[in-house]
C-alpha cells in the first residue's frame, strides 16, 4: 500500500486564517490516522503579496495549534525537512518551467501568440451572441514553421484541452463531471516564464508524490484542470477531497477582518489549542459516536475517519467553542495549567516572581474548575496580587449593608485568629463550628467573608483561597471590611 502523503499549501499573504487552519487540520489528522506524511508547502509565488512576517505568522499559527509538519521549509532555527524540497514554491520555478516545456515537446501544450486584444474581441463577440465562451486558440494547430516564424515574439504556453469529459472523483463531493468544451485552453506559463497557479500546484503535488489533495471547496472548479494536467504530465492521480469553508456566526464567509479569523487571536484570548482543534475538527466531520463532541487529540486521531466528512459548511458556534475550552481546561494536569497561567498573570502585571512553585500550583488547582478561558485568571485571582480597591456594588448591598454584617465578620475574624492551623480544612471546620454554636447558617458568614477577602461575590472556594492568601492578609482585609461597614462607606472604592 502506498503511504499517504498530504499537504497544506497556503499562500502566505496574511495571517493563518481559521479556514486554512481547518484544511491543515483535516490533512494533518488524516496523515496521523493513516501513519502518513503531512507536508507544508508555501505557495509564495506572488512576490507582491508574500511577506516574511506573514510566513512567520502562519507557521507560528500551525505551531501553536500543534499541527507539526513532517516535511516543510526552513522556519526560524528549524531546517528544511523532507526529501521532496524545496518546499517554497518560489524556489521551484525551474521545475515548473521544465515540466511546461516537457508538455510542449510532447504536444499537450503549445505556444500561443494570441494578443490580449484579440482574445478580448473573441470574448466580446460571444457575449454579444449570448454564447458561452471557451477559448480554443488558433495556435493549437500551428505548424512548427509558423511557430518558428514568430521568433522571439512574446507568447504564453497554453494547455491543449482535450475533447471529451473530465471526472473528478471527490471523496467528499462525489463524482464531478465537466465537459471539456467549457474549459479554455488555459495558460500554464506566462510570457516572462512565471508559472500559472494550475501548473505550479500540479507539478508540485506530482513531484512531491502527494496522494491526497485535501483543500477548500473554492478549488473544486479548478480540479478538472488539475486532473487533465496530472494525466498529461504522467503523474499518479491523487485522490481529491474538497471541504467546505468555515462560516462565521451569521453564516457568511469568515471575513479576514473579524476577530477570530486569525487563529492567533484565540491564543491571545486565552483559548487552548486543544479546544480549538477539537472545535475546528467538528466543522465538517461528524463523529460516529452520537452526541459526542469532546475529544482529546489522541481520541480525535483515533475517531477521525474520512467517510464522516461532510460537504455542507458549518457555522462558527462560539458557545460550543467556549464550552469545549472549559472542558479542555478541566482536563489539563494542574502543573500544566499552572505553566500556561503564569505568563498570563505576568502579562497582567502581577508579581508572580515572589510566589513559590507550590503556591502557584495550588492557585491553578483552586481555579481549575472556574476558568472559561485562561485569560479569566486575571479576573478570578487578581485579589491575590493586589489590595482590594473595590467591592462589587451589588454584593455590598446584599452582604455588607445588612443587619449584623459587621458582627458576622468580627466573628469570622476571631475564628480565623484562633484557628489551630492555617489550612482550608481547619479554617472551614472552625467557621462551621462557630456558625453552629450560634445557631446560624453558614452562608451568613461565608458570603460577607468572601466579599471582604476578594471584593467579589464569586470565585475559588472560600477556605482554599483564604489558606492561599495567608493569615496576615486575611485578617487585615477582614478588619478593613469591618471598618468600612461600620463607617457606612458605600460604595467602597
Ligand atoms: N495556495 C492555494 C490556496 O491558498 C492552495 C492550493 C491547493 O491547496 O491546491 O488557496
């Protein structure tokens, strides 16, 4: 059996778009599943639109997602990898030219001297007659003498489109049949020797021994031309799979300008690559197991079969992504979560340096269940790093501006002062005992205490956070809150 070789062939004219990431992911998962090779080829022939910063942003996007290529161009310190290079299309121009000239010699391509004006006139004539137009060049049957007579006059090389029909057997779209009459004798090489996309992509796929061309369905209309070229060039025909694009939440094409179109926006917003991968895989693949959506990477590779790829475009569903992100955060080992949170805390300006590794691990542990995204750590745990400068107004009304609030906090203060040990268990047990001895509910003490210690009404478990905050800080914040309540300083800022 031939080994699967599939590829992503992005044009680096912008950041890594979520749609390109989807195509890369489907290729990559397919390669992992079949123990094949996943190849990155940069289609950077458009010098005007290619920019090294985009090349970098794109590769960085793949790296962040964890979509590692087995073969591909040099990137940063990493050397080019693979036996079928170069992996940048701009460095393969000589191969495109060589193959175009081979077609010329073999007669499946020809030199065409038809001027732009002549071609436009023919098109116009067809338009007036309301006829469909596919260019059959008068030069396709020119004799070698007629060609020689033209000397060095500028010309293009065109493909001699054969008669008949071309079928694309697409793994997702089914059989797509095209009458070759509808296709121009298309250009493959420009007068300056630059290859046209169709030639470059087929020569590269052919010489790189690509077995599966998995790409966006915007290329479906190109596939018939590609099949003709594969056949003419004598390369093994790969299998094709044209996948639907990613639509935004309104059902429109995901615009480059929208936040989230750039894969790295999600990194910036605190999403896990594991969650994004899981989510994007569901945009065009239906798991065999009904109603299952959550997959770790190994599970995804295991379950990801091509027969369950779909042809209808899926809308982006932010709620589902958010849910998956939360789930993947819960699945991270706590040390791993800690390591991912630390840079975010640092970016927020919090003094992480003065905290021990054990302290930071415990912080990750007590926040583990509460984080929708990594970035929420700032909001959830900011009070560990700075004094409270604001109590939530609504919570103040509910828990501070009520009869007995100061007394409740004073009771907690006393309990804390006398706690046998400064651990969550000991603190919890002593506050429980105190509430019970007074015949009061635990809530009467817990809610104002949380507000006093954190400034908020929700957050990590109260006794866990108190342990981590430390005795001195807890006592001082309780005293401050009592003073504020007694002085009726509302709202407290
Ligand atoms: N460079 C093309 C694009 O970015 C991809 C061509 C292909 O996958 O065949 O759309």
